[in-house]
C-alpha cells in the first residue's frame, strides 16, 4: 500500500510539473537575472520578492514608481480577450466610464496577450499567458511619464518573464 501511495504521489508531482510548463517562463521574480537599474535614462532602486518587484526612480523629478506583479487569472478574461469576445474598444469604454482620459492599446509579447492602459493617474500593462498574469503598474507625475516607464519595463522584463 505504501509503494502504491508513493507511486501515485510521484505521478501527481510529475503531472503538476507538466501542467506548470504552460504559462510564463518565469513565475518567481527572484529568478530574474537582470533587474533594470536604469530606465529611460533614469536610475532606479528596487525591492524584490517572488511575486512582486517594485522599482522606484532615484533621480526623477517627483514620483515615478513601477510595480511588477505575477499572478494567476482563472476568471476567463484571457480566453474572452483572445477570442475577441471582449474587445479592446469595449474595455476602453468601461475604463473611460471611470476616467475619461483612459486609453487602451493592445499588447502582444511573445505568446502572451494583453493591453496597456493610460489614464490620469498612471499607466498599467496586463499580460496573460495560459492563466498566468503579469501586471506592470506605473505611477508618475504625468500619465506620459508613467506610460514610458511602463513601456521601459515591458521592453526590459516582459519578454524574459513571458518566454517564447
């Protein structure tokens, strides 16, 4: 009986490993090799944890900070967005009902899909891949600075996190 239990446990663990092969290439941010110390010509300090990386600009005029968060989404958002059931226009309309300055742009990084929102208080990029989510949220003195900082993090980190 013990051998059967060990065998079932081994098979279960192997299957979990196979199931985990889908999604992002990196799901623990402490596995990142290169955390940007500069973005858009400015220096940044960071605070790193498994599911969250916070970057704060050291030499910017005013506030400029970015949170990078890894999570999971099981509510069907990714599937509805990939299939076109939920359109970017529809999402932008909802966003604009809360903040009339809100604008959305589609993002495709490797096999992930998502969007970049720009609004009065900042900018947020959200990427999905097989249930994994990457959220990059920027706050700055202006929406333009927040957007460019988020774009810098997208270009620097997202391809490594998302994978091929």
